């Protein structure tokens, strides 16, 4: 039996949860990086990279879905600004992943 496909609003909600999970993982990583122990710092670095990657992917997906909804959006300008904001967040988190991976 094929899986039920989610409507765009359900997809946006699912990606919002992925983004929130990524935010929490990155925050945990940042906290562990404050440790004086190298092992904890290294684990924190990995968690920070993972969390930021999750946020970047979620934001990119939200931007794509929101852009696809432009045709039915009541306020196209607000829709376009939401897409731009999601893309900026995605790029910002991707840059943090790249910067963090360079520290390893």
C-alpha cells in the first residue's frame, strides 16, 4: 500500500518540526563545546554541525513548498518574503556547517 502523501501545509509543519529539532541539537552542541574536556568539545562540534545541517535542509524545503504555494497565496508579497527568509536561514545554516566542518 503506498504511503499517504502530505498536503503542503502538513509538509510545512513537518519541516518546522525538523527545523526545531535541529535547533535543539545545535544548542546542545554549543553547550557541550563550552566544556573544558576535549572529548565533550568534539562531540559538541559534531552535534552543532548536525543540528545546523538539519535546520538548513528544513528551511530549504520550507522555501520550496512556500514558493510552490504562491499561486494560491492571498498575499503574494508576504509569500515571497517568507520564501526569501527561509532561503536566507538555509544559506546561513549551511555556512555554519561549512565553517564548523572546517574546524574539525
